[in-house]
C-alpha cells in the first residue's frame, strides 16, 4: 500500500475536537495515516462578499501550494462555500474535491441535533476523500460513494462505509 498521508486542515477556526473525530473516521475507513493541522484564517479575497460565501476553487489552489504531491489535503471550515466549476455561478456546496485534495463545509449540514451534523460532516468528508483517491460515484444507495446530488437527505441514507465493489477499486488504486 502506498503511504499516502491525509492532512485535515482547519480553516477559520474550525473546531479541533470535531476534526479529531473526523480523523478517527478517516483512519478507520481508509486505513491511512491522517493528521490534523490548525490552519489559519482565509484571505478576504477568497470570498464572494455579497453572498457571504467562500470560493472553494480558491481554497483548492491555496492548499495545492502547500502540497508536496504525495499527500491529500482536506480543508475543513464552517463558512458557506461555493464553486465556479462546471459553469456554476458561485453555487453553494457541501464539499468539493480535486485530485490532491478536497474542501468540506459544515454550513449546509447543520441540524439542531449536533450528532447528526457531525455524522453528515464525516460522511461528506469520507466521500470527498474517496474522490481524491480516484474513486468515482457508486450506484449502490448505501455506499458512501453514492452521489448525494446536492441533497442532504441522500447523505443521510448513505452508510459510513464504502461498498465491497468500491473497496476493491480502492485497493487497486492504493497498491
Ligand atoms: Zn461525489
Ligand atoms: Zn460503492
């Protein structure tokens, strides 16, 4: 197995204890080394002020500058994020992934039940990291790599684990 390290980077004061719980989940799902790093406040220029959203694409290129190419960088934050990718005009999203990393925001997952919020956050993080490893979407509804199609109800139907089929693909990728 390749020794890929997953770094969870906490931006704009994302809670450290929450990140440690996500870290445990990453380790148990993927069996990789995962570390939590306290990040910093993101520059103002990353935000679309009138919408109060931070552009995920900007965070992605920001993290890419720190990446040695052997690690996966996962940005975590509570602010609303959006993307300009695929022709979307600052479309609000849960998470965004690219080859060497991903960005996840808790903003659109919040529930009065903080436990449910945490589970959603873990699921979306595991899903986006799966993409960063090279996994595509899976048709199995319970699989974590099922496409949430931007709906939180779909995320709630998924289980925390990857299905046997995706597991086999992942094994080949990580070999
Ligand atoms: Zn996806
Ligand atoms: Zn699957």
